C-alpha cells in the first residue's frame, strides 16, 4: 500500500501536468514565456506548478498564495519525508 501511495505522489502530478499541458496549450503559453521553466517545474515541483498554472492567468492575490505555499509544502514533503523515518535502517547512521 505504501508503494502505491509513493508512486501516486511521484508520478501522478507529473502525468497530470503533462496531459494538461498537451490538452490546454493556450493556458500554459499565457502562464509561461518559455519551455524551460514549466519543464523544470514539472520535474522538481509538480504540485506547485499545477497550482501556479491554475491561478496565474487571472493573477495571484490573497488566499491563492496560501494554496501555492501548501502545494510547495506537499512537493517538499513528498520528496524528502522518508529520509528521516528510514534513518535507523542503516547502522552507521545511529
């Protein structure tokens, strides 16, 4: 069960971003000027990129910043959360 959740956290938002970028290209072109920034966003911060693309064309103000911060925290937590929990598995780190 844990592996399924991990796979969904790692692959799910990236696949959603790629599909959304292919289906609604106009929204992505309005949000980003070039191709490098959205590609790096999909690779490193997929939830933040999805939230930013959802809100950026209308402008980001007020509580939308809170949503971006939550998306960023989900990205950081999904990539670095297991390191602290698994530190006891290797004897030299005790």
